[in-house]
């Protein structure tokens, strides 16, 4: 016991001396930075770095699907509704998927999908949601997104505490390595100001920033928070408390046009250079929302996706930095392309020889085993593998 007391006293003296010389804060900062770095997925330029974002509503993934995910991806987010029809709770479905992936690929990082604004009735945690915790407009009517989904009132402390507690539970008990916080840009959309009124709009925005800070505190620096979305000049204010972001609508939906694509590519560069993860969501020229096209057999859709890969892949490569990932599908469910693969993803890539050279709308970049060029104006690209 005397030895223990002497050791503790010595430790206290050491800490006191470190504080006096200002070294302890620096050491703590270094330790936190090291924890944050260890939380990142294992990144490599050896081949195209890819990210999976997928959910399967019908039930758990099959063994073959789990083997595919574990073999091809070190970074995976499981979507809302995972195994919901089988388990009745997205969180339970994601926990099982995470457990199975970790058995097959211990290096993989898995994210729990948790919408930061829309209250999808797909989680058992909804049973403990605070009473009257949904957002109301300036007239006192419930805010319904797409006329179907209620929104969280993030100006309320009890709603934020509930949300961040569920996120922390998904990590502690559910085995996730962090959360995918969706729909942040919907919270701050300027149209909300007219809908809610100036005062409530400001309170909602402030609540969102507090929510992210609370979630980071509860998860700790060694866990991931990836948010959606980063879009050109929007969303960068959410980077400091998070691990990074998804750029979701690249070249598709609201992200079409050379100006928007260039802005997204530059946003990816800036965020990644500041040490953040960035997932670029590439599209094959169509989405799951194209109802007529979705009537075609999966083989036809996969063929189209193969034919259209070069442009989004080249855009990603000319702008990518370390810890950037490409997600290439036409949606987020199990039949939307996650389980299709492309020869380009197996080719040796190697590290970039430098930054991209840009002339107007043309970007060019050299890698150890590939030369990449993109013309955003004509939406054409070329990748020469060597």
C-alpha cells in the first residue's frame, strides 16, 4: 500500500509539473488526435478506395452478401430499415450486420445510420422519443417532410439528449464504429426560415450544432461521425466536431452541371486536406427514383452502371486525397448495385504523383499506375491504366 501511495503521489507531482510548463494540454491534445486517427478506416492508394452504403429491408444479409462486403470494403454504412421486416428494429438489424462483418473482416469500420432530422418509424428507440418532440411550423402545425415523415425539433434539449443517447448505444451495445448522421442540410435549408420563423429557425440551427457536439462527447474521439452532406460551399461548418462527410448528389439529382461538380470536387479536396474523411457518392447516370428504368432486370442496370463508371470514377480520382472514398451505386438498398463489382476497382492504382492540374473545366492527374483526365463541360473522361 505504501508503494502504491508513493506511486500516486509521484504521478500527481508529474501532472502538476506538466501543467506548470503547459505540457499536459499538449499531451492530451496529442492523445486525442492519436485516438481520432486510430478511428479512421484503413486507407490505401493500392486500389481505388471504396465505401459501401447499403441496407436490406427484407432481412439479414446472406452469408454470400456478408462475404462480399467483408472482402471488398473496409468502410461500410448500414442504412435505415436494415432487416426491419425480419427484426422490427433497424438498430437490431445493423448490430447483427456489424457483428457478422467484424467476424469476417476485423479491420472494417461500420457505421450506424441515424437520421439527424427525419423521424423514420423504423427504430425501437422511437418508443422512448420525448412527448411532443416533433417540429412544428410557425402556425403550430407538424412539419412533415415529403408529407409523410415528421421532423425532430432539435431546438429541444430532451430531443437532442434522446438522439445522442441512441447514437452512443448503437456504438456501445450495437457494435458500430460510429454513426452516419443524415440530412443535416435539410435542417439548415433557407426555406425552413420562412416555414418556422426567424427565431425558431435560429434555435433549430443552434440545436443541430449542439447535437453534434453532444454526440462527439458521448462517443469519444475514437469513434466516427460521418455526416451528410457536404455540398460545394455548404456543410463545412459541421466538419470540426465530426470525422468527415458524404457528398451525396455528385453529378446527379441536385448536383448536376459543371459548376456544381467542380465545387463538390473542391469541397472534397479542402475537407480531406484538413484531415477529414470524405465519401463521394457517384452515380451511373440514373437513380432508384427512375421508376421506368427500375422495371428493367438487374442485369441490364448493372450493365449500364459498368458502361457509365469512367466519368464519376475519374472525377473522384483527380480530386481525391487520403481518406477519400468512392461509393458507386444507383441507390442504397441491396439490389441497387452494392453487390456488383467492376474490374477498375481491382486494378493497381498506386499513390498520386501530385495534385491535379486544372485548365478551365479540364482536370488531369497522374497516379503510379494510371493517368486520369476529366472534362466537366463535356462530361467525358479517360483513365489509362498502366
